[in-house]
């Protein structure tokens, strides 16, 4: 790939990413009642009725929260159950990005790479995923109550998704992989991720460095594999073919 070919492939990548993200937003809006935290935490999350296992879910969240009283989060040691009522049920999709040390000859620079077909699913809070990373990196002013709620929301989302394992199969049928992952910039925070079946790839470092030098911004978006678009993976088709061999 050449620098001249990059703009067109970047345009196609962004078009595909927008389409799939909008599709995913619509699916999530349909499922929003199922993903409401009061379905798992009951009255602890502001729900009106009792929910079986709600006390156990709260205990699990409190135990997971303990890890965040130490650096780099430095959150209050004691968990206040009231924080769970602040989670709400507004869903938000955020881009998945990571740092990559691009090297070419004597040139080496850290580049923020974005996976265009992978997203983080979380409950909306005052800090976005990107802002939380900036805070922990010391690049943005820390507001302890915002950081605390970001962590609580992430823990709540992970627990809610784990209580409904059928969601993994449902999204798999829709050609998205649903799983929990962690990011180096947000240590120990369980991030629920959704990834399209279409792959993206990181081009050669010399191309990344040339493009970012031209733009002046140390960030780059992975590119969609156009060949894979011609025949996206279909798990149902694969199972049917296996059964009928």
C-alpha cells in the first residue's frame, strides 16, 4: 500500500465503520431494557421490585471495587451503595484504541491506533473512556467523583452482561463478538467490548509514520480488509455446512 492509496481506503473504512456502528446502536437500543442495571441489582440500582440474586450481585461488585482504592485510581476504600443508583441505563459505544510504537529506521514514535470495528459498551457517565485514560495518564484534571462513577459503571456493565450469557450467542448470530477485555491505560477495569466479524489491519509502520507526520496528529485508524468484506464470516452457515458434510 502507498501513501497515495491511503485516503481512499480510509474513506471506505470510515463508511463501513459508521454503518456497522449505527446498526449496533439500533440493536442495543432494542435491548436496553434487558441491559438496565436494575434487572440484576434490583432496588440497589433504584429498581422498584425485588430481584433474585441482587444482594449477591452487589457483593460481587463491592469486592471487585476494592482493587481501585490503590494507585493509579486512588478511589475511596469504602463502597457507597448509593453510587449504584447513579449508573442509569443510558448505553454508550466508545472506540477501542491502543498505543503502538511505530518504528522506521531511526524514527520511532508512539501512535494511538483505533480499531474501527471494535467498540466498548458502557453506561454513560461524566467521563468517557478516552477522558478516563487521559486522567490516569495525568493529561487531564482529575475529578474523583467522575472517575469513581466511571469505574462503578464499568463494573456494573460487566456484571449485567455476565448475568445474561445468551447475549453472547445473540450478538454472535448478528456477527458481533461480545466479550470482556482490559486496556493497559485502564488497568483492571473490565471493559465490555463488541467486535464486528469483519477484520481490520494495521499497515506497515513506515506508512503510519508518513501519514501521521503529514497530518501532524499522532493517531491512526486501522483499515478494513476489503477482501474480507466480499465474504464476511457467517457462523450459522459454517455450522450448517459442518452438519451436512
